[in-house]
C-alpha cells in the first residue's frame, strides 16, 4: 500500500513530456507507473488535464529574517513560494544581523524550522570582515553558498580590492562550495547616487546611471579573472546586460588566463562559472522605472530592450544557466518614499509568487520551451548547489516536491493576491496563461489554489558535497 498516487499526470521534464502515475512513499517519488497500471494507495490525486513539474528551486531569495521582519519573514515569504509552486528556496545572508558566522547560520536555521512552508537552504556572506576559519565553520554548518558583493554592501563586508577578492575566493575554494558573486562597481554607484533632487524624471535617470551595464561588466571581469586564479567555483548573480554577458562569455571561453601557452580552452583551464537571470530582467525594460518609479526600482536596474533580448536568447541557448527571483521585499510605504526622489526608495522586488506564472507566459510567448523551463528553474539550481537529484527532479528517489498546473486556466497577477508583505509587484495586472493549482512538499499538499494548506513543515537542506 503506497502513501499517495497521482494519476493521469502529464509530467513535464527537461527531456520532454511523459504520461505516468506518480507513486509516493515516505515523502519521495518511489515509482513512475505506466498510465493505467494497477496500484494500491491510501490517497489518490487525479491530475487529469494538469501538468506536473518538479517544484521550482529558487537560488536567490531574501526573506528579511532575522531583524527586518517588518518587510518579510520565513512564514510570509515561504507562503508566497508555496502558492507559487516553489518548494526549495536558497536564502541570502543580507538580514540583520547578516549571516556571517556559523553561529548566526545555526540561529537562522532555527528561525526557519517550524515556520518555513517550503524547504530552505542558507547562504553565507563573506568579505574582508570575515574572521579566519569562519568560512570552514560555515561550510560545516551547511552553508549552501558563499556570497561576495562588489558593490551595494556595507563595510567591512563589501569586497573592494583585488587582494580581498582573491583572499575570499581562495577561502571558499578550499571548501568546494560555490561562491555567489554580485558584480558591480561601488565608485560608479557613489558618483551617481544623490538624494534631494526633488524632480521625478531626473532622479529616475540618475538611478539608472548609478548602476550602468559597464559597471556590471567591469565587476564581472574582475570576478572571473580572480575565480580562475583562485580555482573557485563561482555563480554570477543577476546577469542584466548584454555587455555583462559578452564579458562572461569572452572570459569563460578563453582558457588559461595566466599567460601560459594554451592549445585552447580545455576543462582544466575553463573557469568553473554558472550564472542566473531574474524574471524582471528578462521581461521588464527600463521604461518601467521611468513610469512606475519605486515599484520598479531593483538592483541591478531594469535595462534596455536590447539587453532583455540578449538575455532571453542566452537563457534559451544554455549560456545563462538558470533563472532565480532575487525576491527582495520592501513594504509599500518604504517604496512610496521614493515616489518623487527615487534615491529615497529601497531597491528590490517581490518575485516568488509571480515566478512560475511569468515563466509559463514566456513559454506561451515562445520565448522558451517548457523543457527549458524545467531545466533553468528546477534542475540547474539543484545541480549547481549540490541538491540534485533530491530536488528539482521527477525521477524515483527524488523528494516528492511537485507543482500541478492547470494549463487552461489563465491567471492575472494582482497586488491584492500577493502573500509577501511587499504586497505589490511591477507585474500587477499582467495576464498569464496558466495557474499553479496544487503544490506538494515531500508528498504533502502545502498549497492549493493560491492558499497555503496545513502546518509549516519546511526543512533545512544542506548541499550533498
Ligand atoms: Zn539579491
């Protein structure tokens, strides 16, 4: 007698569609049976007419917990994830306090356990202020990645010099874990950030100029050269520009950067790098900043239509590895403070709940096919960060983390339906083609029809490396 069976399911995987009955025992997929094959189960879910995908795995999420819980916390942020079909979130370290030590990571883990609706991994912050030995202790405590910021980070954790960058990457490389790098250039930020402009149009222009594509590209070049020198595995956060993409591709393909003669790029000399792009950098151009102002203020900023087109092509062709939301909620009142002078609003958008509907709209608009959606939203993040094949897979043995989608029922994104405390999204009013109707975490229903179901039983997950 099996625990649960999902019948008449159309599975969507990275290698295409497949029809099967999914059998689940003790929270895991135990078998995929031919449609119509006999089985015995205590509970049955009829998935006729629905698509079944692995629950999405989001590699870039800010939950504001601890310390900034007026903006979001484990409960509210992961509720948005659950109804949006996301079953694993990797949580960034930029809270108060920042996650800089093993003790702080353990404390954060306890905050999440019993309150998170979905499984969660924790990311650690490294920078010049990191104590010797702390990176090893954080890795032992289960940190899934180590995050470096080249701009938009307070001292002493912002990585400013080449020496600091190399030292941080060498420390991370020694653990075998991935270093997440938010590229940028603080000197350009400083030159263009001014408050008190009291003029809407010029303050919005100034913000766009404060983080131009060239800053991303220069930061990326430094990061990639340092990554190869340090032998580090790196993951580039939030690719947003064609210029950044050109640097990433140019340096990745170069092979040896140390001046030694090389017969061409080989596996031994290739930089071990992956990258991500956000839904908003794929779908919204800088015109939204000019019209919507603070609601569309995000770091890095929205870019030109040409950048969006290049990023979409790179994602489709596998030159960008994954999509991640950079869910970064702020209260509506905090955003409203920048209505006239954009410098006064915090940067960041809620992204968890709208992620899957927006990806499905990209599929229906033929910007992506559904197999690529599964690859870039489920498999790639799980593989890169050491959670594969537990997460992001529909194969037997994987955790039974699933999202069921009704492909015939359109969904209009509305601020009023958002479960995040951010309570608003620049996608408000956008119609998407399909609706996530049921989310399961390790074989238990955690969300149905836009509402959270049952008690929070999300678990801390550490990488298998
Ligand atoms: Zn972020």
